[in-house]
C-alpha cells in the first residue's frame, strides 16, 4: 500500500473539507458554470441529477476540455456516469456504461457502474479477516464472500463534493467520512477521491484516506468500458494488453487460492495485445469459474510510481484507453454477468460482454494471505494512491 505520514487527524480534515464545500457552494450557486481555466478550454458545470428517497439531492458535475473529452460525475457513489471521447475521425461517443437517471443507480441490480468501491474493493473470503488478533465478520453479500465493501458500501452513499482547479486541470473532489463500525469495518475512515481532467485527455483519480484505528483499505473505480460506444454491442473485438506476467488463480467462489501463477501458456496471457474474444470461450478451468475473465493480474512493476498497467484498443473506432497506476494489481472483468435486464444511457439493453472493467487495486482477499501486499492502514499513515485513464486514438 502506498502510504505516507498523515497530514492531520480525521476531525480536522473533515472540518477543512466541510468548510471548503460550503464556501464552494456559496460561491458558485446550484447550477451553471462553476470553473474554467484562463483560456476557457477547461470547464466544469454542476446540475441536479436526482433526489434520494430521504430527500438528499444528488448532483452531476460535467468536466470538459479543449480536445472533445467530456466526463460526467455524480455524487451518488462518486460514479463516472458518462465519458465521451472522439474516435479517429473526431466523432464523439460515450464509452462507459451507466444509467440516464438516478433510479437506475438505485436499482439493486446495478453492477457497480462507474462507482467508487470500498472500503475494500473486490472480495474477502467468508467476509472474515483478523487484524491485530481481533477477528472481524463482514457482510456476505456475494455468495459466501464479502464484495466491494458490503451491503451499503461506498458506492451507495452520496458523497460531499467540491470543484477543484489547477493551472492545467479541472475536477471534483469527493469526500465521505465512514464511521467506525461502518459495514463492520474497524476505525473511522476519512476518505477523499479527486477526479481531475486535463487537456491531454487524461482523467486522474487520486484516492486518499486516514483512519483513527487500524483497518484495511482497498479503493478503486468500477467503470465499465466499451470503446466502440456504450450500447453498441460486445467488446470481444477489443484488443487488450496487460503488463502482467502473473495472476492470482481463484477457487470456485472467485477467491484467490494464494498462488501467484504465470500466465504463460494460458488464455490469461495478455502480455501481447490480444483480442478479448480470441480465447474467452476456452475451456480453461479459470475461465469456467468466472464465465470469462474475472481475475486479478499481478502487475510487472519497476518502481513505486505511476506505470502503464493496461492498454485497451478498439480497432473499429481507433479509440485507445491506457491505464496507469501505482497499484500492484489490476482486475480485468469481461462483463460476464450482464444479462440483458439493464438498460443504459443509450436506451439499449446491456448483455453479456457489452463492457469490461479494469480495476486497479491491491489483490482480492489480501488480509487472509500473508504473501500478498498488505492493505492495512494505521493511525498516522495516509492511504494515497493514483490511477489515470488516458484516452487517445491510433491514427
């Protein structure tokens, strides 16, 4: 885990963020343009997206740059609701799966479209882990296991939000204070996720958290991508490169066995760019378990900073997505459980393989495997990790 000395305690940080949010709201008002750089090419707007059953208003922030990229973020789950980028001919399309209304996100069948997942992204075996001699029992919301933070994880909260600007980017900072015992996790976790967009068509996500008691943390974003355009069909023709020569095999419930295995000679080898559909119907036992790809790849890292983890290309449109991260792993999920029951922003149903996720992370079930990188966060430390989604075309 990337962590540095904490810059102040939970209480003081929460107060600073609350004051900043209040000042931002008083300054910019409810609707309209909220920020832009000196050239007017970077911009952010806020609007009402919907209302929660308890009356809480959910807002949507739209980030735009001077190269045709547009990102829509909602305060419910801190989710990427839409992301438009041009193809090789300059035609824009939304390339991430999502819903056109808040009601879609509130649907119990929402498969974490675009959201922040936590406190612990991915799975924990039997929902149980031991920390400093104390065993904690979390919700079992994925068969026998715990998934993406539990029944009411970070994806199901309305986050506080404020606009942020630098000399070359514009964005939104989301904040949520998860209390001690939230979903049975120990410690109050003060969490900030900042999305920023620049004129190089890069969306940066910085995850920061501090705690007042020892806990475990593993945060990511769960966007589903289809570079041909959301609702356009499956992603089997997309070509994927993963900078990973090993992966963590799973048991029948998708929990890592603890083995770190080579991908060479298996259909999980994406060390050379390969179309996703080329081997997805292979009878390899690991693909049978996941009904396709749903595994953690162990990244071939060379340092502690940002490095290329994945490159996804759509030959038809020429769009390219590069994922850079400082995390040790990435989960590639090929949308195996999309079943046609959900209708997306295009008004079309989502079927199996209509989108894929590339989730940067620490390994699933790390608290129960001593040979995996630690996900423990203690008071006085700061969880601080960054992932970048960078878009381009192949022309």
